[in-house]
């Protein structure tokens, strides 16, 4: 297999500077908002040291536009965007595919995703790992996966759980953080559609 060239660019959103990387197959990396363009670029290059800065293709430009609209508070559907998950293991790809069906303003749990994949409860751990290693957050919406009982659960992006809560709030999903479980009804309160 020839070496695939990754191209990347940095762009500004209402929440800060994001980075996106792609190959001819699709998007390979997404960097959630950082404070400066330099930080976004540094984080992209730490993961893809050989990536070349490039002008987005029309398809990538569309994904960038969708991300900008998302951070401006618009309901955006990323499920049609082509991704290149080339080096991911098969079960992770399955998890990511299932997760991409969870739409804007909706959430799921590690256990539910594992069940959906026909895997036993122990697979929830794999789901957790897949989320932690998600190379394309936002577009593969790992922020929509909660721990049981509607708790936030981990989030490996910069800003950790705070980023996750902020993204969910953009989508109108309010999470009670660190509330005693008994007082919280199912995390799916009405979304007021």
C-alpha cells in the first residue's frame, strides 16, 4: 500500500479554531476548537507529522461549513460526510458507524451502543475505548455518548467533559453534572421540538 498523503487546514468557528485532515478517501482527523490557530495546527501535526497544509477540496469545504454552522448553534447532520478510517480496527469502525446514526440533540449510552452491535455488556468497554480514540470527534459524535444514568462519562478531547457538555448544550441537551442519580429523571427530558 502506498503512503497516503494527509492534507489539513485550520479554520475558525464561533467556539475557536478547528483543524481538519483528509485523504482522497475522506476525512481522517478533526480537531475540536482550540484558542489559537497555532494550537489547532500543532495538535493536527502531532498526530499527522507528515500532513501538508492544503486548500480544502469542495467536499472538505462543505464539511468545514457544516462544522462552522454547528458551532454557531445550528442543527447539522454530519452522517453523510465521507470518512477515511483506514487504520482503525474493524470493531471500532462498526462502533463509529453505529454512533454516526445518533442524530443532533440525541444521546445514547456506552451500553446501548454495545447492545446495538449485538455484543455483550463487556463490549461497553470497547465502546468506551473507541470513543477515547475517536480520531474525528464531532463528525463521529462521541460527545453524544453518555455513561449510564445520563452521566457525562469521560471525554478525551481538550477540555474533557466540559467540551462534551458544551457541545451537548449547543444541541439543547442539558446534563445535570454531579447530581445524585436518584433525583434525575431519564436524561432524555423533552427536547421541545
